[in-house]
């Protein structure tokens, strides 16, 4: 299954094919990163450039989206631990694209944020520009998928009556994504395991078959409101087990290492550090 990366090597941002612990160079990256359409996947599959050891490159977010669309409360156990009703329609909010970092980048905890949390999720990346998709054709719009950590500052998110989701979710570095994009062709996105491990302890474990709103329904809903651009990202919700829902609470602290595993995708791993 094809896996595409965007990476920094020798001061240049490149696109490549991930082959285990090596990256086959496919050329310079464009301003939008890797776009997972038919041409993009064919280009990566045919890559014939130098081979770089994975340890010798810096992995970047594989795409440079105009929008990161987020779904809240999309697993029943997470809605329950959040003490909120099961939603009747998808709960949609935004995460600023400037929050994105790649595999291996540090999650930096702001000085003001006293309740930093983890949220492992499936992210899907769109292959084309569209609006008002139907449930019947929604799946054809998806070009790739990967793991995502919707890092959440619960203090900022919950300190106002209307819940500042966007602020709490959008601190710099609060959007680890990757390590690569996996070609979604032929993949059953509604049956993928999602697991979060923090410093060796498994804290979230579920499967996308447990989503309240399935992938096609989510795509139809979000594209009703906004035009989707190639490379835009939709994160599909987190299972129960977040730190804020635990007794005692389990927030991120400097020194933690967060790993997100999604079926078919290499582990997304990021260390946690304090703001200087």
C-alpha cells in the first residue's frame, strides 16, 4: 500500500515514498504538500530519486491544508466521559492549520495551559475540490488517511460558557499528523483500529466501526457548509479514554511520549516538552 511523505532534507522540502525505514525521493514539494489524487499517488509510486534513511530526514505534515475540520463527540464512550448528550448531528469545529506538526516534532505545552490532553484520531485527506457531496459519492473524494493527535488545551477549551474549542485545539504544535499519508483506495475506513499510548500506557483503544457518524455521513455534512480543497483534512473524532475524563485526571506532562496507531499507518510519535 502506497505511503507518501513530505520531508525536509538538505534544507529543501521534498515529497517521497515511505519504504519501511527509508524514503525514496520523488522531487520537490509544492506549496500544498502532497495531494493524494490519482496523479499524486502515481508520481510517488514512480519515484526514482535518491533513497534517504528515515533517520536522516525530518518528517513534516504530509499536506498543507487550507482547513482542518474536526468532529467532536463521535464515539459514545467519549460523549459519556465528557458528560454530554449523544449528538443528533455531527459536532463540527475547526483547528487552525498552523497547529500542525509532523512525526517526531515536539508537542510544546504553553505556560498558560494547565490541562493539556491527548486525542488519538483517524484523519482523512481529500483528493479534490468539491462541495455538497452526497453520502453515496462521499467516499470517492477521499485520497488518503493517517493518524492524528488532536492535542487539546482543556483549560482554554472550557474556560468560557460556549467552550472555546478552536482556541483550545489550536495552540502551536497541537496537531501532530502523519507520519505519512496512506493511499485510501480499497481501504475500509469504517473498520480501522485507533489506539493512543502515552509513555508506554495504552489509554485509548477503539475502532472506527464505533463512530456515531460514519465517514460518508461526515463528509456530506461538512461539505454542505464549506467548499473542500485538495489536501484539506477531516479528523473524525476520538474514542473514550482522554485524560480529562479519567479518575484521576491524566494530562500530558513534559517528558511524555504520545503514540497514535491507526490500522495500516505507521505509528505517529511525538514527545511532550514545556514552553521555554
